[in-house]
């Protein structure tokens, strides 16, 4: 199995990837074919639904005029990875003179359960409650 740090780096990069073809290829390398992404509002089952879910997140939140995800801490044991993430305003916004860049917009914690090949079988996503988003 590859190092957890590499998995986390690839995971964050895939969720930040703006080019759909590259994002889809990265997601298909990271997630098992029968994988599942579960959020408070959705339950995406199978790699095609997972890819669609990530596409929707990228369209809504990611980009040079929007946000980027970054890793904010991990812990792991056995076949599980606990990943704290942050969504920050994209540094490019500062270059556009919008006065923002790397400001915390949201955060959460994901539990990634890996299959025997080291691919993500289940991705349980928890977004921080509104009162803790500062």
C-alpha cells in the first residue's frame, strides 16, 4: 500500500483539479469502482456517481475566482484515514486585487475507508457546523 501522505496529497489534488478529464482520471485511480461518498445531503454509490458528485462540488466551489481545498491534518491506522480539510479562498483572488486569499471559508473532517488495494472504498464527509466556521 502506498504511503498515506501520498494518498492524501492525491486526494486533495483531485478535488482541486479544474480540468475535468484529469480530475476524472485521478478520481478513478483514488476510488474503488464500487466506492461510496456520503455527505449530510447525499449518498453517491459507484465510481460514476462519485465522479459526478465531485464534479458538482468543483463547479460550485473550486476555481481561481472561488476556493481551494487543503489538507489540515491527518491520522490513520489499519484501513482508515481521518482527514481534516479546509476550504480557503483561492490565493489568485489576492492577485486579482479582491483583497482575499487563503481565508478560511469552511472546514470539515472526512473518514476514508480503504479497500485491500489501498483505494478509497468509503468517503464519509462531515462539514463543520455553522457556528464553528470562523
